[in-house]
C-alpha cells in the first residue's frame, strides 16, 4: 500500500512508471517557431497518451516524456517521437534516451 487518500488506503502502483529523455539543438529558431514546435510536440504526445516536462531556450529543447496516468505506452513511441522531432525544420542533432524507470 502506498499511502492514504481521503482517509482510505491507496494501493501501490502496479509497477514502475518509465519515461525517456528527448532533446534537440535549435539552430537560429525564432521564438515563434519554437512556440509552434512546442505546441506541435504537445499535440503529437497527446495522440500517444504521453506528456512532457522539461524546458526549452533559444539553443535547446530538453524534455522528459512520461505516459499519462492509466496509459500503457508503446515501446515504439520513443523512436517514433525522435523521428518526428528530426523532421522538424527547427531541430538539429536529435537525441533520445532509453526507457528508464522514472518513479
């Protein structure tokens, strides 16, 4: 058992939650292009039941991808998202990490 919620016992999670890092270099991307990239990435993640946390600045996009609560992600999502990011005009040097236990 993991703890309590409104006075009742909450069962422990069935297993670990895994995620992966995804990053790219943004070469000379205008702020509006970066904003468009983030919105498009959020939409792509949504179709797969995934969410991201992390950050972006004028030079880099560095995010960590996790499944939404109750979603079992496909192991292929990692490479598919790296491929999607590599096709974006503002992105260079895309890197994707292995699935790792997040919590």
